[in-house]
C-alpha cells in the first residue's frame, strides 16, 4: 500500500519529469482557454453524434482541450479547461494526475466531462479539489460504446469523452485525475 509520503514523492517526481519533457509555455489566458475549449467541443460534437446527444442533455460540460502527459517510470499529466453551463463559462479548472509503472513517452489529448445531473454539477461547484471517480459516477465513452449510446441508456452521473490523442504513450484515463478550480 502506498502511504501519503511515498505518494507525495512520486507525485513530485512525476511533475518534475513532466515539466522536463513537456514544452515550456506561458500559462494559458482565459481567452486562450475559451477559444480552445469551444473549438474542441465544436469538433467533438460534429465528429461524434453521441457526444452531441450528451451535450444536448447535459446540465454542463467540463472540458479540457489540451492535456500533456509525459513520463519515464514516473509520469504526470496537466491541462486547463473550463466549466460551461447553459452556454456560459462558469469557471476555469485544472486537471492533474500522477502515475508510476512501466511507461515512457509523451502525448497530448483532451477530454470532455458531460455532467448529466444536479449531483454531478454540484460536486464540481462545491469541491475545492475533486478526484474524478470519487463522487459522481463517471462512464468513459469509447468508440465501441458510442454506436450503441442512446439518451434512454444514460444512467451515469457523468460521461467522459477522451479525444485528440497524439503522441507515443498508451493508457489515457480520466479516473483518478484531480480537478481543481483555478483563477484566470
């Protein structure tokens, strides 16, 4: 079992490796996040009819258009996005995760978390830091599930759509990612 001290050491190592492997860029401005989030959401819903159905029925969507994941044994991922409710930006958020094990490489991807009910939306609003998978149920939509997804089958509190994967690293997941509100 991993104790808190070992976890913090692993997380610090993962973040330092990620920082060394990822291109250094200025922190994204609110305008950058708005532009990238809306562009990614438009593309996602245009290319995937099930994402468009989820968007139509969702109370809100938490979208992270560009997440960078990198690692060598220890790894980490980080990205910034926004919460869109009733067509309006309600806040800016970061997503971060740490991992360890057999891994090497770097990649970028994005994800949209469609919040389907008040419970899921309230968790995002109330939490100072929320771990995906601890709280509202999250179902990850993959291409195999997508064809059969209808609005009558929607029973989870939220649905995650991973998109735009580029790079040489396998195993993208949103489970365990920490989502935190940030100021922009």
